[in-house]
């Protein structure tokens, strides 16, 4: 028999560089914590787009993630919004 394998969402790594620096700086500015660069996170849809644009994974962790009635604290969502805003400001200011 013939077997054809096609991978549509291969693993990726955001290498240390400008994007990871921008994300870390924004996180530190908002949360007063310096993040650790790690590959310990889960799978995301970013694996389908990393060949087309810069991608770094960052978001809310939680015990209800991807479950029925998933939830997050509003304070965490507000902080995440500030981090994302900082990433965009820093990323596009560096052009």
C-alpha cells in the first residue's frame, strides 16, 4: 500500500529575538514579573500560521481552560488586555 502523510500544523518555536523581547517587556511592565521563555504550553492554532507571521504564545492559564463553562477572572482579562496593548505598542513602535 502507499501511505501519504501531510502535516498541517507542525510544531514551532518563537526564537529569542525582537518579538520575544517585546512580549517579555510588556508582561514585565504590566505584571511586574519577568516571564520565563518555555515550550511547556499546550497546543494552539498558532501552529497553522507561524510560517506567515511572527507568533509568540502568551495567554491566560487556568484549570477550566478548554472545558465546559471555561472561566477567567475579570482582573486577569483586564491585565491580559494591557499586556497585549503593550505588545502592539512596542512591536509597531520599533518599525
